[in-house]
C-alpha cells in the first residue's frame, strides 16, 4: 500500500536534514560510536532522512503563528485524503457520467470569486441531484473553513408545521454537521460577526417549496457568511431556486450510451451488456427513460435472473411499476396545489405531446388556471416543453400519474380513462358514471361494440373525449345518440357514424371539435350557439354537404374541410370570423366559388384551396388579407391570379403548381410587391409560357418552374437577390440569360431534361456555389468548369455537385476537361474539408487518377511511408447495358489497409445517387476523407491499400448488391503535402501525380 508523507519541519532547517548536519549529524555520529552499531540500519536511516529532507513540506519558520501552521497541515491532509476517496474512473462506484456533471456545477460555483453565491441543482426525482451534490461536496469541502451537508431536508421538516420549529431543526442540523452557529433565538451579533469572517460551504439537499420560508431565513441574506462562501441547494422546484436567487444547473436525463452503461453496471456488474440480453436491455432502458434511479433499481432487480424472468419482469412493469421508483416520483405530485394536480393528471392521461398553446386553450376552457399551472409543473420537473412547443412528460412520471388515477379500483369511479379495454368495459356494461372527466381510447384495440343512445347521458362531468382508430368503424349507434355532455371542451371522434350531432347537444362550452372521416352530412342545426369554439376539423368527411351559419362562433381560429368532396358552398357568414387564422379547403372538388366576404378576414394566415379542380377564380379583393402568409392553390382550376395579390405584404409561399389552366401571371402581381415571399411554385403549369419580366422578389429562396412550357429564359432572374433553389426542369428555352451572373446566391439550379440548350456559358453560371444538375440535356455540347475551380476559396465544409449524365452530345474535350477539373478540385478541397462530386456521361476513368483498373471493380496499391494520407478520390464507371440504373442507389468502396506492424483496418467510403434512364455509360467521381480513428492513429504506417467497389440498391423492396454494374474503377490518394509518383504494382498503372 502506497504511503502519503507530509514533512513538518518544526523549528528545524530542512537543509540540515538533507545534508545530515547540525543535531542530525551529531546524532548519527553518536550512533556510530555505539558498540552495537548496525551499519545497514544506520544507512537506511540516513537515506530516509535525505529523502524526507528533499520533499516539499511545511516549515514552521515560514508559517506563523503555529495555529496557521496547524491549519495548513490539516487542509493538506484533507485534500490528499479526498483525492484518494474520489476515483478517477466514474464506473468504480457505478456513477456513469457523474464527473462531467460535477465539473459543470463546479464551474458554475466560480470558486475563484470572493463574493457569496448560491447554486441550485434542479431536476426530476431520481435524476441524480443528490449524487452530484454529495460528490461535489467531497471534492471541494477542504477549500472552506466550515462546511455542512444536510441531506433529505424535506424529510427533516415535513413533520413540523411551525416556522420557528422548522428553523430550529435546520440550525440543529447545521450544528451537528460541524457549522457551529448557535440557535436562531441566540444568534447574537457576536456569532454573526464570526460567520461573516468564515468561508463556509453549505449543501441543503432535497428542498421543497414548503420549506422555503425557513430556508430563506437561514441563507436568504448571503451577507451573514464570509467572502467566498458557497451555498448549494438541490430541489425539484425551479421557482424555489429562483426565489433564493440561485444560479440554476438543470440535471438532464442520461443519453442512451450512458444509460446502457449504468444499467449494465447494476444488471451485470460490468460496464457492458451480455450479447444475449441486448434486446431485453434495450427494453429496460427504454422504460427507464434515462432516469438514473430507475436504471439502478431496474438493473438491480434483474441481476442474476434468467431471460425468462427478465421477460416476465419487463412485461409486469407495463401494468405494475416499481414501487421504489414511484415513491420517489410521487413526492413531487404530493407537493402540488389542487389546480396543478388536475392539470398534471390531464396531461398524463390526455395532453402529453400536445402543442402547449392548444392545451392551455382547452384547459382554460375547463376553468383551470392553465398558464401558471403548466409553469408550476415545469418548475417542479414534472413536465417540460420541447423545442417545437409540445408538452413532454417522462414515461415514468406519466405512469405515476396514471397510477394515481388507477388507485380507484372501480373503473366507473375513476376520473380519467386512458385504457381502451377499460372504456370497453365501461361502455359495454352501460356503466353510467358522473365521475369520469376525460376519455382517451384507441378504438382499433377493442372489439366491435354497439352503444345505446343514452351511453353518454350520465357522464355529466365529461370534459375531454377522444375516440380514434385506424380507419375501421367498430363503434356503432344503431339507435342514434340522444345527447353528449354539455361540459365537453374537447370532442374528437374519428369515423363518427351518424349524419349529424345530437339535436339536444349544446356545444356552448366546446373549444375544439374534430371529426375526421365522419359520416356527417351537416354538423348541427342553425340554432346552436358555440361561442367558445375555436377549431372545427371535418377533414375527409366525404358526405358533408353544408356548413352551419358561422357567425354564432365568433372565436373560431381554424376551419379544416379538406377532402370534403360533396361540399358545394362556403357560407358568406365566414366573413364575420375576425379571429380566423387557417382555412383549409383542400380537394373540395365540388366547390366552385369562394364568397367574397372571405376578404374581410384580416387575421387569416393560411388559405389552402389546392385540389379544388372546379374553382376557377379567387376573389378579386384577395389582397385585403393583410396577414396572409401561405396561399396554396396547387392543382386547382384557377385561370389567373387576382391583380390585388401584390398587396399581400406578408405572403411567404405562393403555390400554383399543376394549375393547368393558368396561362400567365399579371406583371403587376410580382413586380417587387411581395417583400416576404420565400417560395414561388409554378411547377407543371403546362400552359404557362412566360413569367413577368419585372419579377423583383427580394426574399425569394426557391423558384420552381419545372415542367412548364417556357421558351424564353426569364431575363429578370438576375434581379432576384436571395435564391437557394432554382428549378427549370423540362422547359423549352435554348439558353440561360446572362442576367444570372448577377445572382449572389445561386445555390442549386436544376436544368434536367431541358433538351434545347447547347451551351451553359461560364458567365451565366459564375455565381454557382453548390449544385448544378444538367442531366438528360441531350443537346448540350459544352459546360462550365469555373464553378469547380472556386472550391479552394469556398466555405469550409461546403459541397459541389455536378450532374451531366446522359448528356450524350457533350464534346469529348468538354467531358475530359470537366472530369480532370473535378479531380483537381477534389485534391484541393480536402484540406478545406470540402467535397466535390461529379456524374457525367463517359466510359473511362480520368487519366489524371493515379491508380486505375481498366476492367473490373477492384484494385490495390502500395504506399511508401512515412506519409500524410488524408483521404481518397474515387471513380467508378457504370454500364446500364449490364443492368438498368436503379432509381436510387449507394455506391460503396470498401477499403482494407495493411500496416507493416499493425493489424488490418477497414473503412467504407460511399456516395449516394439517383438513377435515370440512360443508354450510355456514366462516370461517377467523388472524394471522401479517412474518418476512422484507428486508421488515422496509424496512418503513417500503412503500406498497402486494397479497394472493392459495389452498388447497393433495392429492387421490389429487396436489397441487392452488384459488382457487375461497375466496369472500371480508379482511386487517387490525397496527401496533405505533394508527393512524387512511384512505381506500379501488378494491378496498378503509373500516372502523373496531381497532388
């Protein structure tokens, strides 16, 4: 066992010990005179003294007074002991990933600063807050004069209701922990002055909002502690930490790899999963959802159990969750107020993964204070909000919520039903209950069921009802439906089987109504008031004939009637809906007009009339829709756009794709009047022969004119200032207008299947930065290459794609120049982490490629070391006469690297491509850096490289691999610095080096 030594030179000069002088030398001389003198023992003493004298230690003459010397000795000793206690390997104690988290919190502490700071560690139950705090405490406590760790504050204080009693318990805990500050009743000015001079570390673990007042009294005034003091509080309640003015560290769930390691530590007592248990382990980890406590408990429960026991245990967890885990999580729920509890249970049983704003709207309709309630649940780590604003809840927390509801054994007495089988029992036995408040059920999971007409009459408190299925109608109402509960705020009934809603149903409280694929012919009669209704969705209700008078629903924001193929009319009362945001009439093929009153909708942001084939005009005053952002009229019957469209200052998308009756676009429509337009889609407007010459759309990023009959390339393209994608596929123009050279950002022009252009001039495409597709331009004779030469100065990590496959009339010299230029660009670009890819009609590997195989799909060559190999340029010639090009395929090149004294290493280099009908051979050229770490670590020792090319594709859903498609191949190594060419081996051909 290694010993730790700290020499203390108390009234001793260290040099006297090193040189064996003064009293030490005199004592050694005296020993030598002893007749029983042992020379070996004396020599060992002398060596020990010299060693100790050379060690760094504490010298009393340099550290005064003695109290300071003692303090320094103690701090040094504690630090050394602490270093021995904290293992460097986070797996030694099963704390996977803990060191990174502890380091993050330590950085947040800013220990180098002298001000007093409070740090909060926040997260859900079982996430590891206490573990982080205790580990950090052990790591830094020796830097403080006084220190104290109070564990389980909730448990210590929950039995007391008096503020003074709670405060007294806290002070007792601090005193027991070694922080002698006296009792609150005798916290004299003397003790306060003493504390203000002491650097203290206090950790309060697991604090709830019930404990806030005594905690604030204790640490709320940081000034009572000395400079550099730190207070660490762990809590599930973020608002509590905010009230303490703490800097907050959020403990997030473990990622998959960390979760697997932690689970393995407890399930197998090792850091990896046994192969035969991998699938079951994945299920267990999925159940735990990255929660360390759940991973630990579940892993421990499965330790040394058979696979059959594992399967049974994991199946049991679906219905009976682990008590230890649920007990920890339940603490957070018990601390909620009644408003928060109701909202929590609604989210657990109904609203999980919903958009937050939608859920708030419905919950507020139910009478809850939803905004503050959801905020409270977030602060207590019971829910979170995703990046796309949806309500997220950990699976274990959701299960805890469902278990709370399920504590009521009788189904009819439960407040919320979320299990389809439970609903089946309730409805099949005609249990009439007033207690149920929400129902969520997948009807495809239960058998065929007939409901009585009074099935919902006694469910007077039902607020939320969602019945959905996979399209099969399994719930029928042979006697109709007498009524629905008037307390309903949310009603979703997919495949609703009746022709209208019950006449006795009063929808005055309803907020959202969803009945997609229903058999409705009409919603309700004109006398119904739905003053709180915000959403009506009746998508694909193919029997719907009419829509009720809408003026009695003034809060409507969303109307979705897409796919209602028999709907012939939109009532003029729609113009009264001042809050309407979305109107979706997609594929309403019987609709032949839209009322002019729609132009009164100042709040409307989306209008969708795509697929309305009988709609031949849009209202002339459409420009009055001052908030409109998206107008989708694709595949509609419109013949022209209203001239007022130029007034839509907020319009971002205009889609008129496949409007075969659209002949032209008025020049006033697009002449610099749509400043926010990002996408203009006119694809497959087969009678559209031109676009306005004064198009000046400053924000346009995507312009689609493919499959039109445009014979003159738009000369106004150069006035567009911000485009990423220009699509002109299969048009009839002969040349590209020179105005394109003015484009600052022409990222990806698509000119495929344009049969007439013979030349793509360099000047017209000088601004290309990313992509040029000219496949099947069968008249093309020459093409630009400056685009490729710019790669050296391009942005780091950028990509250049050129596609000229099936351009059968490209001059041979032009093909050669493009391929050689692409190869040269690849060699230049790898240093800048760029990529260049080319696909072009041709039958030979470029001559500039160092190693070539003129017949076959494999080759190998030797490398002289040492070298600085970075990657490779690859070439493959594909012959469609052997096998037709697949629609989509990936070409692989598997490389085997052999070193003089190292093991073989493999890496696969690949490139994906879309196939096209072609009768001629095509050349694919791409470059890829070496990425595998084991190859990079021994790169200079590689002496031989072997390559095998093959194509992987799918044929009829079956994966196929073909080497025969590749008739020639080539490889060019790319080095960081230029190298001279070397001699050839039996399957390689010497070529001039270009890198």
